[in-house]
C-alpha cells in the first residue's frame, strides 16, 4: 500500500463507547517499511484517530502490556510514519538484548507516554481500570491473538471482540510456510472462533476460505466482508538506480516480499527465456522491489548469481513507497505471478496509477481487480512471454491496459465496519 496517509471522512455514530485497537504488529516492525497487513493496521490507527470516539491502543511488549490513550496513539503514529524520531532506549529495553535497536527505542517510548502498564497476568485489571464497559477491542494484525488477550478483553470490557482475518494461506498452502506456522495458525483461528463476536474478512474469497476451515468446528461468529481500501498515492522522487539499468529501455516491476508464494522464480525463468530468444535483440528490464523474506534459498541464490542480474534484472529492496510509485508511473507494466494472495494491494495500486498488470489467475484477483488486468496462468509461460513482450515492444505499449480502474477507498471500508460496532 503506497502513499503517505488517508483521511477516511467517516460519518458514523458508533455504539461502542470507546475503541481499543491492538497495535502490537506495528510496534513489532518498528524501523521497517510497513507492508501488507502492517499497512491495514496503520490505516485503522489513522482512521480511529481522525474520529471523535475515544481511542486506546494495546501493545504487547517484551515486559508485558502497554496501554495507550489517544495522545499516545498519535505519538506512535508520528514515529511509525517517520514524522518524529524514536527516543533513546530505557533500562528495561537495554535488558532485552534480543530486541533490535529500533524495537528497544520503540518500547521505551511507549512506556514513556503510556496510560497504563502491566505484567501479562494483570491485563484484565488494567483494562477494567482504564476503559469504559462496552469498549470494543479491534485486532486487524494477525498478531497478539492469544488466549490471554482474547479472554481478558472479552471478560473485562464486556464489549465486542472484532478480529480481521486476511487469509487462510498457511492452511491452504503449507508448502510455502515457515516450520511451525501451520499449527500456530490453526490454533489462532480456533481461539478467534471461540472469542470473537465479529470476524472481518477482507474479501468474499477470504470469507469462503475461512468458513471452509472453521464451520465444522462449532458455532461461527458473525462475519462481515469489507474490501480493503487504497490510499491516494503520493509519488516521490525516482531512486538512484543500480549500475547497468537503462532508463531508455522498457522495464517491468514486481512489488512484494521475496517469499515462496510470490513466485519470483517464475519471473527469473521468464527473463531467462526472453534473453535466450533475443540474443542480440532488445530486452526489457525487470525490477524486483521488495525485501528478502524467508524459506526461499533457491531464489536468493539465483538473485546472487544469475548472469542476468545487473544487466536485465535488478533487485531493489529498500525503496520508499514514494519511490515505488514514481517507478510504477514510468513502467511498462507490473507483474504478479503469485501462487496465493490474501488480498493483493500492490496490483490494486498499480492499476490505480494506470499501469498495466499481468497476474496469475487467482480468484482473489478476479474479485478485487475485475476485468482490468491481463490474466495469465503461471502454467502458461508462453502467454506470459507473449503479453510481456507486447507491453514492452507493441505499438500501444502500456496504454492498452489499466485505464479506467477506480480503486475502492478506505472510507467505504470503514463506513461498513464502524456501522457494526
């Protein structure tokens, strides 16, 4: 999700006297560029701060739980979005040697402007002491969904427990997961099923997947499909490009963490096929924009050794959102051969800039992107080659696709969600 901010413009009367937003995920990723689910949690923080309903934040730290009121939530937002620098680590942070330096600073800052702090066993008492009865707990980060947290907020606040499920990929595609992820995810879903009063789903596709996994295990909480929004994109300056990149040659972009389900190997093979078919002819360039993830050694080795690297393929791991938006505006297309996606915000944002998109034939893409992309199965590499070359060298170029796409906005999402709180 690109862009610097969102102003949902919500006009909804909330039935909950206050909202408690879980911000553990954002704090856990302090110092890193928010991506994917992080950006959804960030959008919720901005939206709740823009509204008049009292807002609180809950963070699980290395030393227990931290409770923030509105002022503390705003201070966290200012730091996560780089409008304010993190402060110095305190003694408690320094005692946790396993934390990154930025995480130490972040947790120290949270303690400095906390409304309340407690050891894990005191969570319920802290919530009862500081929040009104009936306050709604909202967790959109797939993080901190423990028995202690879910049970405590339900018993102590006697309000709604609202959880967003972004996907069921760990259960549907276990081959792409870290060791231990599948069991932990299944246990998390079971806790959500027991405690949540409302499950938010980012798409109808996700809701169908969720129901397939939990409907046989007992009562199912109320669910609401609320498609994610896209922010107004703020274009930054073009980055300094690596040696070998040629602005006069067409280029394509893929955006996302380099992890197995994103299928970067497919694109590397595609570019090898093009290079073999065009030994002396023009070649498009491929920009791989995203940090290296996990469980993907074969792709990492390929990025470190492939002779096309630095000639036709370039890895750009540290770009800002504004730089990616600037590169997209001049790209001949954006490529998304993912095996699986929870929602897929990068292709939404590419299309919103009028950039042609070629993507795999996933049901979630059909739901969120409609007729605007070029759909090509990853089982048909020839079609990918044909469509990529058409966009790179055809007479109409990038003008043939992506025009007229209107992304959904966060206002629509939040109006749907807050009407249920």
